[in-house]
């Protein structure tokens, strides 16, 4: 018997000697959670932290009131030189109102029958999000209203994401509490994003491709 096996035997013997009610010890799972937001000042600090993290990762960040979103999206798309933009189902129609008024600009829907090649040729994708994590500078998409299919989010050269200030949580455990694990969750931490290793569109010559893109985040509120 090796020293490791002897050690494990002693641990098993010690556990067997314990009363039944002492063999299982509950482990608290809330130790990483930050205290709940209780004031506007607290939320403002969280938004500032989120902004700093995004900029550190190379993202472009804008602050806006709800009625300013169409103008900011118009400016961001024009700055990128986009002539086509993918707009998922559920995206507020007025968000792309200014940009789509130009006859040279095309707004495409995110339908399952749209080919991978069509998505690759799209200049930009505009989405909402399911949540965000301030201390990691991470955006979360889960395929809900206003959020595109996972491969569309990965393939576009420019991703413009609109986040409501109240969607930003301080830490990952707080954000996880609000997510449905049954949904296809995608995490973005900056302009560079790893593709989903299970997606066929992610495989190039049998390898996983990492794509550099421009990430623009519009924080509303």
C-alpha cells in the first residue's frame, strides 16, 4: 500500500466513525456575492466599474438616455463603415431608425435559414443583452428578445450591444442567479471573442478560430 492509499484509508475510516448527521457539512454558496444594490450611487459605481473594464479590454463605450440610442447607433455604424446590419427579432424598431433611413443601408433579420456566408458578409450586428458583469467587463447574451443567434454574434466584424444600466451586476454569481441555464448563453469580454467549440461555423481546418472584432457598448440610463 502506498502512502497515498494509506492516507485515503485513514480518511475513510475516520468518516465511517462519524455519526450520520456529521458526515455531510453544508457549504455556503453566497460567499462571493456582493451586497445588494441599495442606492443610485451604488449602481452608478457599478456602471463606472463596468465601463472601465470594457475600455481596458479595448471596447468602445457610450452612455445614453433612451431617446438618444438611435442617434448613437447611427453614429457607431457609420463610423464602422457598415452598409448592412443584422437586427435580431425583438430589437426595438426605433433603434435603427436613423441609420436605416439611408437607402444604401440594409437591415437584415436573424433567421435560421440565413446562411453562414450571409452572416460573415454582414458588416455589423446590433443586439440587446441578457445581463452584464461589472468586475469582469463581461456581456451576456442568451438568445432572448433582441439577442441574435450565437453564430451571428461571433461572425460579425462589429458588435454593437445596448445594455440597460440596471442589467449590470457587480459580480458573476449575481448575474448567474438571473440566467436560465437551459438557454444558449454566450459571454463577451472584449473585442476578441472565442467562438463556440461546438458550432460548425467555428471550425476552420479543424481548429477553433478566434475572431478580432470591434465591440461597441451603449449603456442606457
